[in-house]
């Protein structure tokens, strides 16, 4: 049997490793085609490498091709797959740097893990030198090289105020640049509700980052093919470097070319075992990671959530199944977290906007509390917001903004969302208490109490 | 209507406040008898006050009698209830400091919140001067005064290596004493399994605390009524001060004297609304806090878990019900946390010992991981241990020992235990991930994977 993997990052390599664990080299040959220079790296770590928290790029790489080779996994870097022939059960590839010529590789199982591609708007000048995406480690290396090559003073414009945009804006400030962040929504970090986003705005301003919200971009102005400014409806923002943090979309070109149908989010659709839906020619074809869509367990809708944690889990599940085992990926609930300087921001479940879109009638409750007993040194304030279904009190979502020790509390809320707890049931939860870790009423419990009152008030 | 509350700490005052919120002063008179000098204080904060983390005793007091007076709650400090007359519906009290004489107060509702009393063994000399318990803020004040009055060099022996013992040992070291900790079990912190306790031992030793495990005490040696040494089977341990951290038992003397039956743990038995079980003469009698026993949701057994977090929740539930509302206390799952210098220790659910006692066949899995992505600055190691039912894979319990940002992860595990998740289901949990907060596989997920393998291996 032969497994071909398209894409050598989290999902693809997790699948390869898990398949190998269950099948010896005599039973299963594994070949991985990876377009870039690296395998299994932490794309999420790129902003921290650029910002200097992490000094060694190698630290971002979990496992190298040499390590995979010891597992009898044949990783071919700088090999781009150009086509999938589902009838012949072959993939077609080419060497990115090497001699021209077509490579054909047959498969019994195909693992599609091509990841995502940055959303690049059709702005004039968006291909100019000095305009960077932040998707692959190669992208990160390019930004790193640019920064090293261009001494101060330098002006950066980061377009997009989501996780990667905010993280990159902070990284740029740490590298001594003047940074302006542009976000089209009323508040940055639109993955949380605007009332929480307003707190993130303050933290961003506190870093010395200029921020424009409700901002639109009309194009990139260039000189000799090099970025000079970002053009908005009203003015030109001078820029020596532009970073695009506009999100990503599933990288499904190869799949679409092969006639594989896409889901409504643009991602590939799989069953619980990460097998492509459809059967027939798609038998033995698996997909995982940033190229697939997942079911959101609370809205019941397909969503595209490109996160390393899902890619790893999905890849593992696919690999176990390819190797003859049994595992399922149960869907997502929209948990995410980031850090803006000392501010921690986390969410799980549905935001207000998402709850409305899913058709829920809901109440909200926000509380301010502290990370430790009020009298204990280092107690820091945090805000927790809960969203609960009107009548039933079902916890639909939660958001946290706070200082240290705030964000990881989202995990307890994520497990509560996962288990479809009501906010009233949550008031009885046996959470840990000691003065260095929480007030005697943990902020999560206080929020649950307030949300319970809000639910009762609707009856 | 008239509510009399016995005990003015967490449970009693929570009940009083909640009852008042629902009943105006014309509908409900509320009188609280409190033996000590304080209301609503954080007993859990005492070690941190003695150790100097918290410098102002007042900070430990959540609300004063004056604040309760504004809510029309009549708090009588230094009033000891000496009897309960269930037939006449009266409590009998006396002033601790004031003029002799019996005070009788009738009630419609009686809230029994007398808390706990320290376990004091029948050792000769245990009443000597210089031997202290750590149960009430008055106890804490006495230790504080002793330390202020006795300049160095001073030798302390702390008897009992549980939460309070370890916290007090650390506090004493911070105050410059030579400290020896005695614990009768093979490892300190016997509320976690010995393999985890061994890690706590290292942290205790690292603080410069001498520790003797498997230790027995035969008595306290005195000179002129003052402690001089602790006598063990083998030697005498010189001591200027002895702190007893041997746990507490429910303070039920008054209840027992009134003919109220006790549960098998020695605590009062209540229904879900915190009403005493039994009916008849017990109608209108409620109990909450360290004097009651709770149902452990995983073992199904009654347990006595004297923690402020439960006292607050139970008191709130009782008060809502007394005030005509509806609330229930759903039981406990044994969650607890503490900090030993930089080491964080947390648990939830059942330990191995408790799982065996409850009749479970189980598997365990322990993993070492880090609090942040391995490459992110400040990533600290932690150990997570899971206990899962053999065959079903039901998560029975979890323990964490680690450095910063480790212990609060127990809450996600507590919510998983609460919801009777299996370790296999947990492998799919959508927990938060970003490099400053977790490796891409959160330690909780890695532990769940390993425990799943252990469960499968039994099939």
C-alpha cells in the first residue's frame, strides 16, 4: 500500500506519523510532497520569532525531514504537486528549484493537507516588494530578512486587526518600527464582540501602535516596484513595509481541479474520520488541516477555522484511520486565544454575532473580577462575558479579556460549552480555589451567576 | 419571619445576604451569632498573612458587621450559641466577653453554619502555650502575635503535611524560622497520589524546610506550660512554636446536643437545597459550609470537604431557598489547588486511593509537558496525571504538579470530570492554543491521548 501526502506541515505530518505507527514500512510506503523548505513548523510562532521572543528559527520546527526519514517517511521538500489524477490514482509533482520534468507517484491513500493561502485582495500594487503575508515559515523568513536588511527608521502598516495582524503589529513595534494597524471593523480583534474588542484597542494603543478602525484600503502605492504607501479613501499612509493579516482561505486549487466538490466555506468536506465525503473516486482520499471545513458543534454549521491545534488533531485522526485504526474528529467550538503585550484575549463557542447568525435568541452577562484573591499580590483584573441561550440558559459562548492568568480560564468554559452546560448548572461547578489562583468565587462562577440571573429575568 | 444564623463566616453570611436580597426587613428579621471577632473572612488567606504576602489583616475580611448592618442583618460578634431548642424553636446564646446571662432568640428558619474545629489529638501537652491551630482568623492573629513577640532564632514544627500544613511551613520560613514538617504519610500532600506528592517533597526541601514523612508524634514536651519540643517515637524535636495542620472536623456539637443526626463523615446531612434531612422538628433548619457533608459526584459517597468555595456556594443556595427562591447544591468532585513556593499542585475528582475505595477499576497516565510552546520564553514543565475507569475510559480524576500557569488547568479537567467525559472524548476537546499559552498539543490533550491508549490496552 502507498500513502501520498500533499503538504508537509501539521496535518500532513501528523497523519504520516500516525499511519506509520500502525503500519510498518513493508505494509505502507509513505511519500510526502512539500512545496516549501520546512516540515512540521509552528506557523503560530512566526510573530514571536520576528518580534524576537524566539531567537532561533529552528526552534519553530518540531521535526525535520531527517527525523521523519528515521520513521521511513520520505519527505520531498521543494516539491510542488501540480495535479491529482483520481482515475489513475496518481499525483503529479514537479521540483520547485530542480530540473524540469514531471514526477508521477501512485497512491492507495491520498492525504490532502495543502493548508491555506493568504487572502490577497485585488489591490493595485499588492504584489510589490515589501508587501508580505504571514502564512508560511518561508513568509516569516522573508520578513525577517527584510527587517535585517532595512535599518531604522522604518514605517510599517499592518492590514487586518485579527490575531495575526495584532501579533505582527506588536512584533514590528518590538523591532523598532513605527506601526499603523488598519482594521475594517469598528474594533480590532473582531473575533470577539466589539465591547471586548474595545479593550484590545486600548492595549494596542498602549503599545504605541497607531490604529485605524472602519478602515478601507484602495491600493498599495509603489516606487520602482517597491511599496511606498498604503492608499485609503482619504489619504496615503507612508509605508516601508506592509504586512497582510487578512486571514486565509483553504488551499483547494488542486482538489477543485481534480473535480473534488468544496463545502460552502470553500473548504474540503470530510466525514468524522477525515475521509472526503462523496465515496466512489474519492475512496481512500483524506483531508485535514487548514484546507478542510469543520462542523461547529454549537451552531451546527460548517466553519473554516485554520488553527494548528485542529490541524494536528485532524491529521492524527486521519493517520490513525489510514493506518487501520479508528478515530474521529468531533468538530470545533471556536476556541482561540492570543496575547497583546500583557493583555490576554480568549474566546470559545459563539460570539453575539455568531449566535445571532445561527438563529439563537440569547442573553449576555459581563463581569469584572480578579485572577487571584483581591488581597493576594499580583491579582489582576479580567472581564468575562458569557452568552447563553434565552430560556434554556445553555452556554453558547464565552470571551475573556484580562491580564496574566486570565486567558487559560477559557478552557474551563470551552469544556462547559462542549458539554452543553447551562449557566445555572455552571454556578455549582467545583472549580479550584486558593488565594494565589482565584477569588473564593472564581470569575467564571461569578459570570455564571450573573448569566443565570439574566436567563431568569427572561422567564 | 425570623432567621437565626449560627456562625458568621462564609456559609452563614452568604446565606444571610441571599435571604435578605429576597426578603425585606419587614418580612424577615436576620440575627447572626458569631463566636469570634470577625465576619466573612478568608481563612484560606491566613498563611499568606502570616507569611507576609498580605500585610493587612483587614484585607482578609470580605465584609464587616457594619456592612451587614446596612443590609439590616444584625451580627452579634463574640456571641456563642450554647444550645438549640428545636421544640421551642429557640437558640440559646451567651456573650463570650460580656456580662453573664442567657440570651434566647426564637427562629422560624435556623441556619447552622458553625464551621469546623481543628482535629486536636489527645497528645500530652497539646494545650501548651506555643501550640497553635490555624482554623479561625483569631488563630491566625494569635500566631502573628507570637511571631512578633518572639524574635529569632526560633524553631517551628508543623505537624501535618496537607494544604494548610505546607502553606504554614512556607509562611514560617518566610518569617525566618527554622521549620520542620511532620507528615504521617509516605509523602506530603497526601491529597494527591504519592508519585505526585514526591514532587511536592522536592519543592518543600528546596525551601529549606526539613521534612519527616511516615512520622508519628507521641506528645508535646513543655516547660512551664510552654512548648519545648515535639516528642516522636525516636527523639525529641526542639520547638519554640508548634503549628497543627491536622485537618478539621465538622463542628456539630450543638447539633448533636439538639438530637440532630449526623452523617457517616461526622457532618450534617442536607438535601440538595441545604435543608437538614429528616423533616419534622428539623423543618426550617438549614446547614452549610464546613459543618456539612456533601455528595461526591464521582464516588457517590458522602464526603467532608471543608473549603471556602463550597461554604460560599452552599450558603448562597441555602439563603436563596430561605428567601423563597429555588437553588440547589449539586455536590462536589474534590477539586483543590495550592502553591508551594513556585510549585503549583492541583487535583480534581478521585485519586488512585479514592478510586479504589469507591470500587473503580482504573488505569492511569502521567505526562510531562510545558505550560507554553517549548520555544516560547517562560515555558515551564508540568506533570499531569489522569485516572480513568478501566473499560469505559470515564475520567475519574486528575492531578497536576508544575510551575506557573500549571494549576489552573485543573479547572478544564474539573469540568470534564463533572460532565463524565471519557478520556477518548477529551482528546478532541477544543482547548485554547497559542504559543504563549500552550504547546500545540495542550498538556491536557496529551494526557488524554495517553490515558486513551491505556484504556484501549485493557480491551
